[in-house]
C-alpha cells in the first residue's frame, strides 16, 4: 500500500513532489498541491478506508473485524465513524487489516490486526483503539503493508516491525519483531513503501532499494530470490517515487515515465504483455505522469492534467474504474470527466481526490469502504460522502 504534509494516500508518496525535466528537455510536470479542505488525506486497505477531513478529524469505514476502524468496537460500518481518542494526524497509511497514523510532529499510532506485531506495540494483541508505536521514535514517513510496517526517522534511517517470514523487515532474519528495529543498511532513504511481503525505499540519489519476498521478481534485482537485506533495483533508472502492489513494484522517473517490475499475469506492469519481469520495464504510455499508486495487482497513475489511468487486474472488482471488468495490460483512462490532484489505491479499489477535497472512488465496495451501503462493485467513480 509515503507522504507528509496534509497530502493524500499511503505512506509511500515521495518527499520530493516535483517531477523534473528529463534529459531531453521535456516539459516539467509538477504534482499539484494537495487539498486544504474536504478530504486532506485518504487511504485504502483491503476492505476498509480512512480519511482525514479538514477541521473534523480522522474517520474510517468498512470492515472492522480486527478493530481497524479504530472506533473502539468490532462492528463493520459503511458509514464513516470517528477514530476514538485519536490525536490530530497529518497522514495515514493502511495495511491489510490495520491502520496507522502519523502526527505532524512525527509520532506514530496504529490500530487493528496485530498477529505478527504490525502495530509495533511490543505485543501481538489487536487493538480497536489507536496505540502508540513502541520506542518513542519520531518518523517523517510511515508505511503499512500486509502485516508489517516501516518508517523513516529524521536522518533517513529505516525502521521496520511486524511479520518477517519473507525477510520484509530487512534485518537479515526471518523473525517477527514486535517493535521497531533498524533495517540492515547504511543507506539513508527519503521514501519508504511496504507491501504484502516486500518493502522498497528510495535513497537521496533516487536509486531504488528493495527487500523481502521476490517470488515474481518484485525486488527488481534480476532474480526471484527472497532477500532479507536491501538490494539495489537493476536497470540504472532513478525515481522520484515508488508504488508497491502485492508482488509487483512501480517507480516514477523524473521525466514522468513509469517503470514496473514483478508479477504481470494480470497486466499490472502496464508494458502491453502478461510476462513477469525481474527488472524494470517501461509502462506503455505516451502520457507523462505525476503520481503512481498500486493495489493488489493493479496500478493507477495521475497524468499532468489530472486525468486518472489504470491498468492490470479488473475482473473481480472493477478496480480500473473504466466501466468494465476486463483486465488491461496498458494504461486505460478511468471513466470520468473529473480531474484529480491525488490518486490512492487499496487492494481492489481506487479513489481520486480533487483540489477541493472531494473524493471519487471505484472498485470493490463489499463492506461499504467506498461509501454507500456496501455489498456492491462500482465500475465507475462515485463520489465518496
């Protein structure tokens, strides 16, 4: 599923928000400012969503079996419920069945499922209320994944905790951690993103490093071997942001081109094929992008003028938002005239947010995570209440 400010999405939107000119002298694409009213932050999990509404606080909706809505109950709710006792969050990041928030001062809180220690509270007890992450660390970025979480401190050091079966904590072991531990690297990072079983980060030079599960080449190191230490993504490309799906990874390069690697059986790499790649391949698009995000097996991007494009898995939830349930191996426009300043994805859904903070969502809405009464599939964007 990395950003600060009052910016939208998972903790995987970059600290560097401008997309600079390519070496050929193409136009500079700048990610527009995020909204200052309405939904100033929005994040999607597997079957729940959370958002920060200006002047109102943090709210969640959808499935709540493990307390991931943070309202002190285990009741599902298609209506947005306030996160109980939550501090004022500046950004949000949602894992599969848990949620995390980061305050403007960098304090981290998590709630929901905790079987692998993803909440970082020093135990494996789930919580229906926000709990402070152990250790008192101050983070400038935070990302929640399947059942593991990572954050960056002020110096760019990466800390991870939770499930570690595939080495996704990056500490050289396969042992779970119940509280933050350092990733085994001397690199200083500016962004970090965590997926189901792997994690990736960008260093100060825009080079991508990944670790964890690699069964389909999602680490981009030219192999399909799991790695418990960070390894450099091959190919020589540098990036301004990364987006991680369950077993695929994408990066946005400085000229607005997108590159992806990993599993591609559903077209999620966007290169016009259905072939897995263990090194980055360029997404088949002539449209320059300013932001990327990834779901379980689909990817979406925001174009310079605010149009949304998606590709990959679509047959089960209509998560490409194009009015069909057909998988797509190249970027396809989302079926809307709306223009967005941010795009954010969950497992089988997506949302775009406009400059005035209005959100429009599409895809699987089984538990009402996209608003309404739930139990439906939204093939085209619908306004989030």
